């Protein structure tokens, strides 16, 4: 039986506020969301959920 897996990529994003790169494992759609909303907003949501970034 065929499985449809997400298109996950390891991608480095530059965070200007922290002057560093963060490496995230995101889907192609997730990259578009980060481009649209901004890496700072997305990182704040990830940290609020309890993940270490």
C-alpha cells in the first residue's frame, strides 16, 4: 500500500534578531509559510509549544 509522506527538508534560516542560523526540518509548504509570516514569528510559536530551537 502506498504511503504519502511529507516533503521534509533540512533547511538553515538566518534569524536577524539573534544574528545566527537555525536549522529546521520543515516541509516545502512550511518553508512557504516561513517566507510569508517571517522566521521570528514562526520561531516564537515553536518555542511557545515547548520545542528547543
